[in-house]
């Protein structure tokens, strides 16, 4: 699982990289710091979302990895 902070359309977001696309994790946490403070709960939710995306059970639309700028965590 790759969790990143990225910039897209002048806004900074927390995201999950799956198959060369970034999916927003803002429904779980608004920043990497907030995500890390959630500890196991945050990881569990991110893993559930990742599985949902991989199994095509999510309505989230990812953005192409090359359309954003990855930032330091």
C-alpha cells in the first residue's frame, strides 16, 4: 500500500496509489499527520478502501499519477 501526500489543481490531498492512479483518502483523514494519529484504525480503513478499488467495488475515480505532484509526507 502506498499512501502519499499530493498536489492536484492547486490543492493538497492525502491519497492512495493503486494501479498508477491516486485515490483520495480525505474521507479518512485530511493530512498525513491526521492519518498517522489514527494508527491502526486509519490503516484498516485505507486497506478496506484499497481492496474495494482493486475489486472494482468503489465509486471513487482516481486521477492519473502523472497528473499530480507528489509531495513530502
